[in-house]
């Protein structure tokens, strides 16, 4: 990983050659910043680790949907993993080849299925018999066969947060391992489906190789059984989930070791292998840059109140996730104090980090929240009517605005006032008419 760099003298932080202080000045805070070099290095590393079998690396769009990020990865040969009609639209607008798009998710609507069929995506990952029926029916309207892969739930435990562990039998995902053959026989009889593969995704942020190896063993076994049943399985999708090192003490998954352990089985599969990584590509490439507003000394704690909040980066609040937080530019090795880094939102759960030691902080200090590129901006909301942050890409000493900061007009502009409120005085103060606050 290449970013961030720290000037040894001034302790100033730079991302791909651009000082974060310059970014804050130019684009304001809170701000998402993506390092082009890290993004590309992470993608290339996965590709190289598995180069021998030339897998399709279908970037998991849900982790980061910014069109520039998608384009950079598409240019390098990535496919895309999508989970909604909205993500399909983004994928197409970013120029993705539909023949490299995989559509997953337990609740695809008929409209979404039709849109994906219309552009001829590579495959739908089927998650239930009812969904298979729906795809079959929609495809019959097109007079075509929809390509499908069955998502198997391999019932493999992965040591991760229970909200993002998907491979156990208790979760809503996939078809139970022992029911898959029966379902596949049923699918094979549906006239408008073409069963082409199997899919397994056991969860996210998995840093051990063992669960992936176990899941692959089960998938290999299943593939052989299905082939013995006379079915053609040309596509084996092993999902995403490669874990990254959020904490100083956690090692990211050892991709080369994983590839070494998986390769004998992958070689023997004789199928197009697909991976759907999201976090491991874009997570460490993204940062949330935030500014200290106030320091508040409470009885037992010291709070650094910053302008970034849980609506910008939800992971700490939702999963108690740890993100490293770096202070920009404070030379010397003085005294340190411990802070909770919190946002302006009216919730106790609104924090970006707890009990973090820093040199004494002061208003206007810049803090860089690391590993925020995946499930950062895509899970951002407008809670407390806070416009979502701008996004910037840094590459070779230059910064590019890749998404404007949202405006309050854009947020309020979606609302409608019912006619019965018109004329009651609300008209003049209508939600759509902005009032000038500042001259
Ligand atoms: N494929 C499927 C079918 C998935 O459900 C997911 C993630 C991925 C691929 C990509 O997994 P990755 O390589 O990014 O681990 N919001 C949570 C993560 C939710 C993951 C959902 N599915 C977080 O912030 O940790």
C-alpha cells in the first residue's frame, strides 16, 4: 500500500503526492479522498495472485459506486458484481461490458430482472426457488433463457462481525448446501433458465485463509456432483470477502498464501472462476478527511468534535468498526492525550474513533480516517439533514473532484408538499424555496 505518506519533518500527510491540507482547503471537509495508486495496486495484486487461472475479478460495486472508481477498475479489465437496478445503471453508465456483470442479492424485483436481461448480463446469482421462478417468468417474456448460477450456502463459519457473515446456514443468503442438487434439477426443467454455474460468498472482512479454502472444498464437491447429475457448470463464483488490516495489529488476508492453497482445486475445476472483491480493492484506497471543530473536556473524557459524522462514515457506529485516525502535521514528540473523535450528530453512537491518543488537539486540526474507501460513501446518509461529502481522486500529485458535495437543495428538493397545506402559510415557506441564511 502506498498511501498515506508522512513528511518526516513537518509530519504533514500526503496522498499520492497531494498534501491533505491542500485538499481540505480546496474542497472543504468532510471529504472522501481516494488514492489512485493504492486502488490500482490492490486490484493488480489480486489479479496477479490468481493470474494462472485468469479469473474474472468482478468488483463488488456496493462497496464503492463512484463512476470514476468503476471506470478505473473497468479499464484494468475488471467485471462488476451488482445487487440492484441502480447498480446496474451505474455499471452501464461507467461503460461496463454486460457480459462481465454478475447480479446477486436475495430480493431482485421483476423490473430489475428485466433490465438486466435486456442488456444480457453474464449471470444472475439465484438465492431462492421463488426467485428462480420469477427470473424464468420474466425471461419467457423476452423469449430467452436467463443465465443463472445457484448461490450455495456452504455453512462455513468465518470469524467476522455477525452482520457481515453470510456463509452460515442461519443467514438469509443462498440455498442450503444439501438442497442445491434438488433445486438445480428443478431449475434445469425451467424452460427459460440456463443453469451455468455455482456461487458462494461466505462473508466479508475475513482475514484467515481457512474459511475460503473450506468453502472452496465444498463448492468443488458440489460442482462434481452437479456435473455427475448431467448439468453443465462452466462458471464458479467464489464471492468476495478478503479482509484488510483496519487495526495496526490485524494482518490483511495473505492473498498469495490463499492463492497457493486454492490453486490446486481451482486448476482442477476446469471452469471460469470469478471473484467478487470490494473492500480489499477500494477500502485501503479511501480516506475520510475531517476537521476538528471543538475540543470538549468532559469529566471523564476528552472529545474531539469533528465535522465528519456517522452519516458520512457509518461503520464505527454500526459495527463498532475500528478505523485508524491520523493527525495531519504536528512535529515533535510531545505529550499525548486520549480523545474520543465524535461528530455533530445527536446520537451517543456518533463516533469515528474512541480512546485515541494524539498530541493535544485544537480546532482546525485535520484528521484522516483510514480504510474508509469501502462501505464509506455508499452507506452515507443525510441523517440530521447533512449533505453527503464530496469525493476526490488523487493521482500523481494532482487532485480531481469526482463527486460534488451534496447541497441542501438537492436533499430537500425530493420532497413534495400535499395540496391541503397550500395556502396555509406553508406555501411561502415551502420546502422547495430556499431561504438565504447568509448574505
Ligand atoms: N459478493 C457478495 C455476494 C456480497 O454480498 C459481498 C458483500 C461481496 C461480494 C463483497 O465483499 P467484500 O469483498 O467487500 O468483503 N457494509 C459492511 C460490508 C457488507 C458486505 C456485503 N456483501 C461493512 O461495512 O463492513
